[in-house]
């Protein structure tokens, strides 16, 4: 098992939830945390613990972003007028790797980051290899001509475990994606309940 896959499954087990909705997730068989004391960790969480868990789950979902990266995105969301939790998930969904993952061009968000970093993606015809690149409404994201025969794309498109959202306009023949609009929490097809309001509470107190 690769380091990336191992880390991904560890996040699932730590949360006790199959946060990406994948059939191979270990929590499908064993709903407790990793380590020899994992089964004991069923104590009722404090308010702080609940907020921290919500933050870890949301941060982990998008490829286990670093705290510095996640805090920066939160700070940007906080500056914008409106609901900070909604703004936060909207900014996360505008990451290029998140769009590539949502469009089912790759099977996992971890693969999406690698796919972008390796230069397989263009935005409005220009090659972009920065996973955190923020797309704008109306942007056209496409798989480069030389990369369209990669097996990982066919594998991802065949997946039935997740749906593509309606804020993306996807052409599976041309392997292009148009980012129609920035989504709100209710638009995003999370396989588990995400609580960005608790993330806001966590950062407000810390």
C-alpha cells in the first residue's frame, strides 16, 4: 500500500466515517479509529472536540490539506460578505484539483492533485500544474490532448460511487469541464455530513 493510500484510509478510520464514499474504505468493515486503542475512542466529544473533528473531516476530504493552507482559505472566506461556512466550501470547490475530482476525471482527490501537478490539465487553453489554482465561473478545464488516453481517466469515468454536480458542465467525449457557478453547501455531493458552521466556530475560538 502506498503512503498516500495508507494516509487516506487512516483519515477514514480516524473519523470513523467513509468520507469519500469509497467501497474499499476500511470503515465499511470496522468503524473505529486506528491503533490498539481505537475501539475505546467512543467517548462523547466536548464542543471543542466536535468542532475540531468537523474541521479535520472537511480538511481531510480535500486531500488532507495542511493547516496553513486550510487556515488561509478560511481567512479568505471570513473576509467575504455572507455566510462564512458557505463561502469556505465554495472556495474549496473552486480549487482546480477539486474540480478535476468532481468531474470524475480521476478516481480520488489525491489522484486529482497529482494529475494536475503532472501537467495533464489546462484552464482556458493554458496549461496549469498548480492543484490549488482557483477557477472562476465560466472557466473551461480540459485534459490535455496528450493525456486523454491515460487509463486513470477511463477508470474514473466508469465509477458509479459518486455523481457529478450540476454546477459543472461536463463533456465526457472531449474531456472538458465548464465551471458554471460557485456552489453552496447544499449543492456539493458530499457522501457524509459536513458541518462548515462548526469549522467557523472552531476558528472563532482558536
